[in-house]
């Protein structure tokens, strides 16, 4: 499929009900309102096509951008491309899933994550924390700078509540990821989660809630699943 064929398919899959839901979550025009299940149908048909992913992302249509994250090849993604993607994200489904999902499996995952979390742009910063969370979910602990992770946990403990809205959510998710995927830091992450307590995030016109980091980590620890890594940062 070429770009025009994919955009036509996305248009056909568009759904007004889904579009309203996405708008309640903060989606910005232009987009058609395509369900993730329908995007997966296209992903199955296209498979991996990095060039097409770049073309789709450049349309600025968030359905196309999300699909781009599904069909991109992280190992071919350059730092320049990923920086452009981060700058082009206008809501969290793109920044935290499409962009971060590819970035976390790329060759520049660690450096990009650390760079993006310094940004004063909400969705770039949020993508940074999600990239770091994804990175530690698939990497062996001996490949991870654990001292830096501890430093970032301390930052979360002291500063999470003063961050921008979506950043608070993704930083809370980072604390959870450390507690779930890095066994040697799980107890510390749970303690940080306890000290953080409830994280307030405006979730738009939705009933979505912010998970309590301490409770989430405790549940995974009780299931004896701490340290079990994921195979992919993209679902």
C-alpha cells in the first residue's frame, strides 16, 4: 500500500463515535477517529515499512501518526526523525505510544529519553519519560545505568507534582516501570510511589484514572513478576 491508499483506508475506517471519544481524551484535528483494532488490520497488511511510516507521520493526521508508530522499524529510525516525531505530537496517544514506542526500541533510546525529559514542551517531555520506561522494560539490567535511574526516581519523588499535566502521568508511569522491571530498584520505587501518593492529572472528559504507583508495584511484586522483561515496547 502507498500513502494515498493508506490514507483512503483510514478515512473509510473513520468513526464519528470514536472521534468524539478521542477528542474527549485531547485529540487534535486532523484525524478520522480510527479504532486501534482497525489500525491493527492495516498494520497486519502493511507489516513493517519504515519509509511509509515517515510519510504517514508527516501528514499530521493523528490516526496516520499512530499507525506510523506501528509499522516503523525502530532500528532504522534516526535521531533526527524521532526528534521530528516528538515535536509533531499534539496529544498523548501519539507522544506516549506512537513516538515513545518506536524511540524506546531505537538505537538512541537512552539518549533521546534523557534529552526529551528536559524539554519544556509537555508532549515532548512526556514522550521522554515513556521512552525511558519502555527502554528499561526491554533491556537487561546490566545494560541500564542504574545509578541514573535512582537519580531519576529521586527527581520524581521531589518534583512530580509540579510537572505539566501529561508529564505527571508519564513520570508516575516511569516510577511504576522501575518498580516492575528492575528488581534491584523495585523496593525503592515502591517507597517513592508511597511518598508521591496520589498524582492528580486532568484526564479530559473521561473516567480514566491515574494508577497509584505503590499499589501497582505491590500487586506485581505479590505475583512474583518483578524483573520479567517485555519483548516489545509496542502493542
